[in-house]
């Protein structure tokens, strides 16, 4: 398993991975969690996918997408500010240039690599580390996100506690909370699972030559 970041697909393999990531989102958010999301042709997507996000993916050796997350600059349109403003103080997100939003985080727990740390699957930890690694590379210092109480406990368990920026509220069938996650090299080292592998800092030329 390795972690990679895709903004604009550079080849057919990356196009296929992004397509599969939309299918994973459909299986998790619509199928497993029963969220009211738009699914078409077995793929989940929304208007925020049209804003040029970067996707962090956990990919198996067989090119199967095991996990994904979507990253968008917090100074632009975001799910936190535009969809879940009721979770924010006064309904406003106090964003800045070094804040990024993470949304649509999910992991295919039925296909995850074996092994756990603090009761958390390795693919989940690898996704956390990959998000932080990408943020460090791009100069982001904070991640804003909306999550549920169960996932908030997971973040605390692995040593990356969420700083709430508003009260928890019932949204549909979920009790949701908005919060901030800090970004630092120390946190990246803390979150890395054993045998962590990433192409985030590898040049596109090297990826095309398969020189990893």
C-alpha cells in the first residue's frame, strides 16, 4: 500500500484511480452509512469536486483504492462554510491562506491492509499521515473538517485530537462537529504507520519512469 496525491490526472492509471475513488465514496457514504448524497452510475460526487481539489488516496499493490480524502483551500467554497455553517460560531469559518479543508474521508475497511495501531487500521493511519505530509509540502498549517463523534474519538486515540470550533449538532442521522487539526512534522512522525510509503514528495517524472 502507498499514499499518493492527485489533482489533475497525469495518465490513464490516475484517471482510473479517481474513478474508483468516487465508487468507494458511493459504497461508504450512500451504501454503508446511508447518507443523502448524489450517486450516479455507482459513483458519488458533488459540486466541490468541480473546484479543482487534490485527492489523497491509499492504493494497494494491485491498484485498488483503499482510502481517500478531498482537500480544498479553506479560503474558497468549502463544505464546512457552505454546507455545515450551522456547526460554526456565528455561521462563519475564520479561514486563512494556510488552512485547508479535508472532506469525504473514507476507508474501505473490508480491504484494508492487516495490522492495527491503537485499534486503528493501518490504511486509516496512512491516510492521516499522507494528508499531513501533503499539507507540509504545500505550506498548510491547519486542516478544518467536519466529522462525527466516533471519528473524533479515533483522532484523539492516535494523538491527533480535533479542536472543536463549534458545538456538536445532530445532522440527519449523525451527530457532527466542526474542528481544526494542526499540521506539523512532529504530528506526521507520530501518525506514520509501520512501512509507510508515499509518492507525495516524488516527482511526476520519476513516477512515469517507475523509479520508486
